[in-house]
C-alpha cells in the first residue's frame, strides 16, 4: 500500500493491472491525475461500483463520481505502470539494481564504464549492434545479464568488428539467451553529422502528415517548423526557409535525437554523454522536462543518460521520480531525487563519483 497526503493506493495483481484507491475530499491528491502522479500509472479511472469512466482531472459530482463514504472518495484504477518496475545489470562481479525508474542520470570518472553500462542494456536487443559498432568500431562484452521487469537476457559473449573487406561491413557473434518485450535504443549524440545537403533555394516545402505529427510532438522545444526531406531536415519560420543544420549544432542535434525517438518509438532510451547535444543549459533543462512529460504520457518507459556535466542537477529539478547512479571503480551508489537535492548546497556529485567508497 502507498499512502501520501491521506490518499492510499493498494495494488491487486490477481485482478490484473488494477489498484484500489481512496482519498479524503481535502487531499491534494484527487482524481486521475493525482493518483497517476502518485503511482506513475497510465490508467482508466472508475468509481468503485460504477462502470469505467473517462479520465478525470479532479473529483466532482458529475456522472460517474467516486463512491463517497465517511468523507472519503473511493476509486478503482486500471492500467499499466508507466515506468520500469525494475532494471538490474550483472557484470564483472557487480550487481546494479534500480527500481521504479523513469529517468536516470549516470555519473562517474572517465573510463569507469558509464558507456559500457548503457551498451550492455542496449545489447538486450541485437538490433543495436550496428549503432554501437558504427560508434566504436568493435564490441566485446562477456558474461553479463540484464533483467528488465523480470525478463532476463543473459549473454555469454557479444562480439562484433567492422571490417574493410568489400561488401562485408561487419561480422558479429551474439550469444545471448532470453528476451525482453521492451524495445531499447541507444543514441550517441556526438556521432550526429552535418548532412550532405541537396540543392535547396529557399523554396517553401509543405509539411506532410508525418512532419506535422512530429512538430506537434516537439511543440515548445523548437520555434518554427521542421520538415523531414530525403536524408535531411529543413527549417521554416515565416518566410525563412533554411537547412536545420544552419540553426547551430545544439538545435540540430536535438531535432535529430527527437526524430529518432518519434520514428523508432523505443520503450527505453539510452543517451551517451547527453551534454554532447551542445545545448544551452536552459534548453537542456527544457528538454529533460519534455522527456519527463513524454514518459508520463506513456510514450516512453524510461530514459537513461550518462553525463559529466551538471545535467544531473537539471534532471533533479524537473523529475520527481529521477534516479542517480554514481559509478565508481569498485563500487556504485544509487540516489533518489530528494537525496540529490539535499546535497546540492554542499556537494557536487560529479566529484563524489570519483571517490571509491560510499559517502
């Protein structure tokens, strides 16, 4: 049972993805949005004893109101958990476990294994091998396992190399057993390249339906309209039509990242060195807030990123459910948002991560 501000929620797994919820009328947690925020669920909310209703923003006396007894409103909530219940990675005599995760910032010294941590998770999907290989040129991970919401992928060996042999760009060996229902995608923003532009002479291009859906998705992040054309992006704002890359690396990289999220629709997104998006800190904070809301809208299960910047502070400020993983040479530390915020006045976690013992 979870209890917050007088509201209580009890999960009843034997009845499917269902929770029994109740709250006094004066509780700040009210209706679907209150309980959804408390639970991290995307749910259909109905009153006990009533037929399912549409999502409610607050309690009210309209049709389908919750059952009221003794000044308490009672609900039944049906739906799926938005965030991951549990993610654990076992490798090199390490066992790292994270629970109830929406966003995770991973900090640590150079060479401590931040990228390798993400790549092991990415290798739960064999389709990620080309992306990793194009970044690193080779892959060689042995004896690790990844468990995501009780589905385990156990790898004896994942090895791949690029080759210069004509018509044979890569060879790889993937000895992994098990699978996960989640689609995992890894992105390295520092590999984004300026496009080889096709001739364009400032002619307005009408957005197609897919362009409009994408622009609706990124509304509030980018002014103007982004147009996806063959192997490139255009940017239109009023009478101005130009290549997206002309707006600068930060905006261009962000659009390319978000297009990948829009087009491939991953459940779990992994971003290596998020600061290499080259965004101004304020824009990065807006982007992290956007991801938090995107997860809350059940369009993404979780987003993990590595960083050596103060992006972890921005994450702590925008996501109440954020987790922070400090990787050290022979140890690791997991913190929640409250602990990170408590330490901000006197501690920089980037330096805490350099120590090899728990603080």
